[in-house]
């Protein structure tokens, strides 16, 4: 996967993009558009991704430890087998999201 550690990707448009297995630890996704993006198996935490749009985004098997998803819009997102240890979800829209361990 891609190596984007520490990159400022705030407000970027990744709709439908494949970042499968990408290493984006320490990157900023604040306000990013990630609808239907594939982040399965990605290394994401810790990073701030609050206020982003993640409709139907696939976070399956992703490492989201210590990620900040506060105020993110993530209806129907998939977090199957994702590592969500210490992830912040305050005021996050997880309507119909899949959160199975």
C-alpha cells in the first residue's frame, strides 16, 4: 500500500479511492471526503480524521488505534475486525455501520 505517513490530506477528495493496506499513520484527514473509499487493512491510528465524510467507507481489518473520529460522518461504514482501541467516536454518525470484532 501507499506510504502517506504525516501527510496533510485535510479536505482532500478520496471518493471511491483504494487506499487498501496504506500506511497513513500521523496523517491528517480532517474534513476529507472518503465516501466509498477502501481503507481495508490500512494503518490509520493515531490520526485526526474528525469531521470527515466516510459514507460506506471500508475500514475492515484497519488499525485505527487512538484515531480521532469525533464528529465524523460515517453511516454504513464497515469496521469489521478493525482495531478500534482508544478510538474517539464522540458525536460521530455511525448509522447502520458494521462494527463486528
